[in-house]
């Protein structure tokens, strides 16, 4: 098998493996990526938010991220961890401890943005979280993240989800 046969033809703005190219990532997408890495440090290493924050801000490329969005995600998710877990756990088919720390952190980001970032459409939150799980998580982790956040969206963004459903029915 040749190298070209391993991957389907790449879409514009995507690498050969399907990930978004760094050159087309928005500053908010980058903020989510850095927040995910920081939340992973919190979940796995039990590091405190300030230490993680100082370390993350020194990483290469951080200057291209939306630092305000990163701050909101990192500090908001850590401060509201118990509340976010309470939203997520009823939608899981296993114990929270059995969830990968990457998928756990991605679900925190999604739940937090559903609740606190009304300027980001729910479908964008969902798509961004799926992309994070694809890029950083396990092979099928994005499917799990998709299922959980799709179950959470109608609870936290009911009007927006219903409006999208109604608009979808009105299309030919």
C-alpha cells in the first residue's frame, strides 16, 4: 500500500489525516486547544489552575489564541467542575472515572460553553468539541463526546436547538 492510499484525499484546510491545518484555526479554536491541554493537566496531574495557567501561557503559539476565552474555559471549568460533572454524568454509559481525561475535559469545555458562551452557537460548540476529541483523543472518542454533548444541548440551549429543528423542518 502506498502512503497516498492510507488516507482519503484531503479537503481544503485539512491535513492528510483530516485535522484542521494550523493556518486555518481561529483564535478561539486555539484557545480551546490550550484550555484542553491545561484541563488535562488538572485532571491527570491535579495541578492548580494558576500553575497550569503560567505554564500554558509560555507554550509556543499561545499568542495566537484568544486569551480571554482560554481564561474563561480554564478557570470556569475548574471552578465549576462538580456542576459540569453533574450535567455530564447522567448522559454517560459508564462511570466518569472510566472516561478518558481528554474526553472528560472536552465535555467540560462543551458544557461550559453551552452555559456561559451564548455568543457561540450550540452547533459550533458541538463541532469544536468533536474536532478537539478527534485531534487529541482516542480513536472513537469524538463519537462519545458527540453523543454526550448532543444529549446535553437540548437541556442547556433548548430554545436554540428547537429553533434549529423548526428551521430544518421548514426547508424543502
